[in-house]
C-alpha cells in the first residue's frame, strides 16, 4: 500500500508529524525517521542499532524465527546442494545465477588474479610465528590498500570490478600463505586451473592424498559458501561505514577483518574447539558439563549452540552437519582428535534430543560444525577466523558495490545521546 505512515505526537508541545512507512519485500516494514530531528527536534536511540535499518539491500534475507537464509532469493539449502562457492559469489555480486559463458569468464578472471604481489610474503615473514593470523591478514590488506591507493576511483565500474576480483581471489591466496608460514612450510604457488577452495587446500596441505584433497576441498567449498554473507552483521556494517567515506576497498575490507576478529563475531568456532578441549582434558564427563549448562546460577555456557539471529535451527548447521559426519566417519580410530570429536557428537545428541535444549531451541549452529570440520582437516585454531574472513570477503565486496550504486549513497554519520557535562569553565592548574 502506498503512502503508509505512522503519526507521532510530541507530548510536550502537542506537535504531530507523519513518518513514512517503507515496505519491505520480506520481514518488518521500516519507519523512515530521517525528518524526526528537523520536525520535532528529537533523535532516535537504538544502542547497537538492533532495531535500525541502516541501508536498503537486495543481497541477503534472514528469517531467524523460521530458520531461513537466502542469497538473492535463493535458499541456502539449494545453493549448498546444487551450486558451489564460485557460482554463489557471482550470484551475490550480480543478482542472478550465471550462464555457462558468464561463469567461465568469471572463473577465469578470478584465477588470473591468484597471482598477487610477492611482497606480501615479506610482510608475512616479518611477524612472529605465534602472531595472530588475523593481525597478519589485516597488515597484508593494508599493504594492498597502499599499493593501489593512487588508482582509487570507486564510481568507475571497471575499477570496482577489478578491485572486487582482486579481493575475492587474493584473500584466499594470502590466507594459504599465512598458513604455510605458521606450519613452517614453503610458500606454495597457486594453481590457476582449479577453484578457490581446491587451490586453498592444495596450497595449505600439499602432502594430502588425492582422496583427502577431494573431500577437504568439498568441505572447504561448502564452508566458504555458507559464510559468504549474512546480512548487516558487525563486520559487514563496518565495511559499509568505512567504505562510505570513499576510502580504498582494500582498506574497507581490512576494517571488516578487524571487526570480524572479535570473539563474539568471527571467533565462535574457535571457542567451540576450546570448549571441547576443556571437556576432554578434565576428569568430568559430558553429562557434568550438560548439567552446568542447564544451571542458571552457573556462568558456564556451551559454545556453538543457539544463535542470536536464528531462534530455530540454523539452516547452515543442517548443511554442514552432513559434511562433518562424513569427515568424522573417515577418521581412523587412532587419530589423536578422535576423542575430541566423540565429545562433540555426545553434545550434539543432547542438543537434538534433550528437552531442555530442544524446548529452548539451543540447537548446534554453524560454528559448532565448522570448528569440528576445520579441526579435522588440520587447520590450526588461530586460522579459523581467517577462513571466515576469506569466505565473507565475497559478501563484503557485494555490499560495498551495492552501497556505492545506491541513489542514497552518503557518508555514514551515526548520532549520539550525550550524557556528559554541561558547559564548564577552564580553571588554571593552581586553582583546581
């Protein structure tokens, strides 16, 4: 319905204003409050922007209550079953699935951008081996922002496409090099004939058998696809806010990486493995920790269960659950990680069958399973968030492109509720 509105009345002055209601294709409609300060002299207050629509987007839709995640209208379940990371990247960027020739050209553009400045290796070598990989990744992106600084022209479509391809193709290569460095391996050369997931696995673990490479590449491709975008989360919002100043896209992605690094955002799958290690190394059984999690007076929380957005089963978890079990079934009983995964499967059983967890919808989420799969593949825990960043780069650049082409594009400038001192006179230090 056109011309929908809500009316706000100021209880002090008696003045009234009409605020337009903007229709959403799906999800809650949005009240346009842009005239609130001008007409009534008020600002809205929304800590964390939890109830605020910061932009208009056509990229990703989430329904947390129903457990739905769509990329450009396509359910994540269909994409995970029928598509792959490269094709999904094209979809997120172009709002359509590619035809054969379009996908072929896109894939060639990506593989041709695997070759990146070798100075990146020197930057990686500067860091200590125990430095966090996310700090190394941020430094590498900062280098690229310096390298391409003179070329910035965000209103130029050709520049945006080149930068987009460079980032989607380059971040996985940098990630593999960081892993090479951590594992004391020589820096591997990317193979332009294979996909991003296959290339990452081949560069990261050159000594795997062909069977292991196939299964690991399949698992990584699914992980990349599932993490490619997730609407206006903290890191995506950061990329948009940073990019709104018309800074380098490499700098905007570096800002997103720094935000993703936080333990309450991208570090959740690492926390899952830490929890499993704690349980394995204790003299208590799984039931003891389940009881602790049920105790309201106890601060212990199970990592990888439930989700802030999804009040139902995380749709990504259903998909990666199958991959996780395939990988765990392949492990030899003598594998040192087998006890860890046995604990994980016991926790999964409780979460899916115990009334306490089922009634509260505390199901295993994508972080629970991705942490397990990455551990099984042999990825060090410190690299888990880098893998997340590698995948999410696609979503970040999709949002960056969408923002720049938005007719309402402008620099972000949040406001505040000031609660400090009123005007105060300066006193000389002797009089204080």
